[in-house]
C-alpha cells in the first residue's frame, strides 16, 4: 500500500469530508479523490460511503483504520527516533482544552513552551463536544472528567475552585446580595446546558433556579466577559477571575471544586514532542497549584 494513499484515507476518516481532508493535507480536492480511488482499487473494496453530507467509513474502512493508524504511528516513531540525538524538536503538537483554561492559563504557558522549542509548532484548540485522541484530533487533551472507556493514558493535573462573582460597578448600582436567596433580584449569568459536554460543567447553571432573570452563554470565557461587563452575577473560575480587575467574589458560602485531567493516546504518548509537552504542562500545573486552589 502506498503511504500517500493511506495518508489521504486517514485524513478523510478523521474529517469526514474530502474537502476538509484536502485542506488539512494541502492538496486539491481532485488529488484527494484520485488517491482514495487508487487505494480502493488496490485493495479491491470500497472504504467510504460517499454521501452529500460527507464520507462515512464502510465496514472495510473500519477494519483498515487501525491498521493505517498503526503504520502512521510507526512512521512518526521512526522519524522521532532518527532525531533523538538532535537538540532541535520539530513537528506539531496539538493540545485540546476547555476554553476557560485555554484562554486564561494554557495560552500563556504554552507560549513559553513554544519559545523553548522554536522549530516546534504548538497548537491550542478548544475541546468540542465530541473529541477523539485515537483519531489524532489532538496529541494531548485536558479533560474535566476521568474517562471510563478507551485506551488512554490519564493523570490528574489539579483540582480547581469556582465561586460567585460580580463586577464592582454592577454591585455599586444593584447592591450586593447578602445570601443566595437574594439573587432573585439580580440577573444571573449561566451556561447553556445543551452545550455542556461534560458532567463536571454542571456548576455553570447552578444559579438558574435562583432568579427568573437570566443571561446564558455557552463558553466560560463568554460568561466571564458578561460578568465583567456588568450584565449580572455568575459562577467563574477563581484562577481566571483573579486576572480581571474589578471583579468581586461574593457569597463565599457558594463554591465549587472540580478537577483537570491530562489525556494522551498510548500510540503517540512516546513521541518526543508529545512527551515534552505533557511534562511541561504537568510541571506548570504543579508549580501553579495555589493559583487553582487559592
């Protein structure tokens, strides 16, 4: 089997569309389609059910996928091995993370990591509702729950705390609620339950039943910005709110504690760039533990 054809197969399997795969590979649509056709002809079978909405793996395609991923992993490992004695770390490492953590901690920290390895491309992407390390959608992921299924390497990074916040300017006008029952006279800023991709995000709508006046935002960063703008009162990450002037933590009796986990796939965890990035992230979380649990 031609590796160039398998590379196209993997891209289409991961992205679900020929056009998206062509963009990822830097090839035109016709080249992707031609290489996929050639692979199917070589194997004497159909690998995708090509539909208007996208390409879906057939049973034959499902059987080929782990084989192709194994070949990809072997080639990546061989390339890493040839560079083991080199000081330079190259390639790309992609980290998926919740938007609040990504925006208010990881972006800055991974920037420092990137400066240590100038020939390495570092990508930070938000975690979608459906995410697969086995399909190489990222090399590392920061999760909110410990996975109970899948062949993953998982370790806890840290616990973190959240509290109820409002802007000082908002409190000066609307007053400070003396307890949770007093929130009935305020706008509460909450999450959108339909967009919650993990059970640990349940804190995002914990104030919903406290007031009939609600402003909902699907992202943690959007909720923080809404509170900072004086729209209302909301539950925010303590580590993120600490960096925002003018935010005041209120109702100290209302708080939440959650955890972050770092995940990687065993097929790629041994790659030098992935291992170095994982070690860096774990070290920085340990060094900044008091930031997450003030």
